[in-house]
């Protein structure tokens, strides 16, 4: 949904969304998450404070009249109750997941921080004392090195070189799927590529010889003759002769996982990103270098984010054993 199409929220919330969209450069997905979480908050508060008739359906509660005085009256106990509130589960013995509660709380904290530190509309930030819900720690799923080799070996058919290069970039460089599909031919350099990450932040990601060879093999067979003008520079091309999209990449990875005898329900392009990170860490990469390689950026620590020099990033790429692996060439008969 485009912000121009939204007309069911108060001006103060719209200004917050526009700030994150334009100034912070956050993705549409992130902005829409803020929109949804805060719209539910205001509806919940109006219902809790009995400012609307009881027979009004929750998703029809009007919040366009929410103003600064309404927001200033929000108490921390209301926010704690809101953390686990869900209109879908009213009357049921169910609650939101820990991940959803954490995301919702982050949205509220971000909104109040904006009103306090950016707009200076609040003297006191009620969210300063708001604790994040406890989230059970779990290790990300990843492939072992031998499983990576099985996955790479599963590439065959007319799109062998393309699919192999894509998997190498995931497992060797730890790219996000959105970053991979947005790559253009001119983003590829001798030993590194330029990636446009979250928040339109550009970073350099190095790769080793095996990854370089995989890209070269693909570029040698890449045919852009039938591409529409808007996709002429796209690095990865789909069967439909256009830029390879996120869903197409996901389906390709799922297919290759099944061919490799791996559980396709447990893994995804994002799990391959976890795999790259785990392989680098296991092979001695400094965690700060890894943070730079993966393009991680915590909103609360952006100003003190440590940038490392290119030599450290180069070492990180070289430390991943999959990045050094070269595809076995078929023997000519």
C-alpha cells in the first residue's frame, strides 16, 4: 500500500510514517508494519477507554481524531496490556507470539522516540521504562559445509550456471534475497560487488575465487537480448526474460533443496544467509567484520556503528570455505 492511499489515521501518525519512509529510507514493509501496529494501538486505547460504543467492530473504530493530548495521556500499564492484545483472539485462550509482541513494542517505542527527540512534542517519553517482551533465544538454522556442497551439486539443467551463481552468492556472501534480485551487471567488480541493502544503504561485499568463477560462468551464458529496457542491466534473468524476482528465487532454492535431499521446509534463502554467517564465524571471522559483511544495522546503535576497513571485509569473504570452492567441470567425451 502506498502512503498516499492511507486516509484512516491521524496526521501525527502519517507524519511519523513519512519520516521513516523518506528520511530514514525504510522499506515499504517496515513502514506498513508501523502503520498496522500503531493503528491497532489507537483502536485498542479508544476501546479500552470506552470512547466508542461497544457494538462498533474493532476494525471500524475511527482513529483520525487522535491528537497529541490523547497520546500524552497514554500510560505505561496500557502499553504493557497492548503488547499481547489481539482483536482476533478476543474470547480465546490464545495470544500473540513473542516475535509479534517484540515487533509491536518496537513500533511503539519508535513512535514515542520520534515525538520526543525529533518533533519535541513530548516532555516525557513513557516508553523509556517500557520493557521489551522476553523472547526465547533460538539458534538460526543453517546448513553444514557438506550440505552446502550437496546443494550446489544439485544445480543442473538449462539454468545451471545462473542457479549455481545465485546459491554461491547466498552461501558465500550472505546476501538477502531482496539484495540479490536487485543486483545489476555493473554492480560486479573483480573481487567484490556493491549491494543496496536495507534503508538504501550501499555496502561492499567481497567474494573469493570460487564465487568469482561462478559469476563468470553465468555471465558467459547470460542472454539479455529479449529483456525489456527496464531490466537490461539485471544480473539474474528469469525464464520469462525479465529480472529474476524474489518469489522465483525462493522457488528455485526450494527445488534445489529437494533435489539435494534436504528438508525444504527448514531452509530458505534467508537460512542460506545464516549459513554464510555461521561458516564465517566458524572459520575465525571477527563478529564486527561479519556485521559489516551482512549489512546488519540496529536502529538504536546506528550512530555508534563500527565500520571496518576493506582488508577485514576481504578476509571475511576469504574465510568462507564455500566461497573458495570451484564447480567440477564435466569431462568432455
